[in-house]
C-alpha cells in the first residue's frame, strides 16, 4: 500500500540510526558528522554530538549515557554527563570495515556490525562479523559470516535480530545471560545468498535489502528495504504483513511519537557517498501505522 509520508525534517546529507527516546527522535547524519534530535513534529532541533569520523548506530547505557558508533575510526564513543565524548570501545583491531549499526542490551552490552569490505571504494563483497562491546570496553566477536550486518534489535524474549543487508535475510540469535549469541537461525528469508561478489551483480540478486529496522508491540519487524524503497512489516518466517511505499528511498526506521504509532524513516535519493556528501537531500519522513512500537 502507499502510505502518506510527511516530511518532518529536511536539509541533511544522509540520515541513519533513528531512535525514539525521552520524547524525541534521535538520528545520525553521516556527512555533516552530527547526532541530532528533535520533537516528533520536527521542532526544537538539537545537535547532540559532533562525531568527526562519521556517526552511525546509537544506543544508551543503563545509566542513560549515550553511545555512538564512530564509523571510520571503528570506535564506539560515550557521551559523558558534561557532554564530552570519550572512547567507550575500540574495534579498530577487530572490524574489517566501517562500523555500522548497533543495539545495546539491558546490561549495557553493545552489539555492533561492520561493513566487512570497502563498499564505497568498489571492493568486492565480503562477509563480516558481529562484535560485542562490554561496559568495560572489552570487545568480543560473537558471530561471523554475516552479509553486511546492519540494523539490529533485541526482542522482549531475549532474541537478537540482525539484518543482513546483502544476504537477503534477517538472522536471529538467542542472547545468553553472559552476552553470548547462541542458536543461530534464519528469522526471515527473502531469497538466496548472492552468487557474486561484485556489488553491481549483487544488488540485482536481492529481493529485499534489509537496512535499518524496529520492532512493534506484536513482535513484527518494520524493515527499511534499502533496495526497493519500501517499508515492510515482516513477521517471523519472512511473510510481509504490510508494505508501505513512502514515495522515496528509505534506509532506516523507528517507531515513536506520543502513542508509538509514528513510523519515522530516514530518506535519501541513494546511498552513494560522493552524491550524498555533495548535496543536502536527506530527510526524515513519518508515516502513521496501526500497531505501536515495542
């Protein structure tokens, strides 16, 4: 179906990692190097942090301190109460590409993916690992052979879901009390793994390129399809229960607003780095949905 997508904010480079918290929508703008937040209607826009090495995934520790993925130097930063940023965890010796999206569990353990290869430089596709950064900064590899691990969520049942953007699937793990990931399985299967490594040949093989995502109160996963320009409400097993065409390519989403029924999405004409750096065409759009956020 076609949703009525209203523009909430515009004039950005390329937005990612939207999060609803404390009555505000938070997001990263890659190429202006800022984390921003605003009210649901786009008013009271704030700069929450300046991240010179390109911000991406966002999360919060149990004590409320903000964690920010710093993509290019492969670190997770922590915002202290006085606003200063410090290194929370250094993944430069672990990740094989730019750090990407992240989810933080109730114990403050951050699970973060990475590109695995030089996407913007035209390198061939390579699988990547998912790493866990503990509150003390210790970094542990918790899963391997993921095809561009991207948006991740943790369900109320303690299941971690990770989108494999170039793998045509969403993969699930049980989250053990000690932070290990166990019982790996496919949660949603949209097609076969790519048979090529050249990205020009990979993209046509993707039925869905799951980028960012968020959970709703019924356990369904809203996925921004980075290839198809769609917002898909997917249930376990891979069935698409609802499809919204917002009229623009979208790359991440989050449920929020006063009643949890506003689906915010990060929109841009494409994800090409050179094009997005050169323009200010990134937008935050919003669509009303029936089921509130988890």
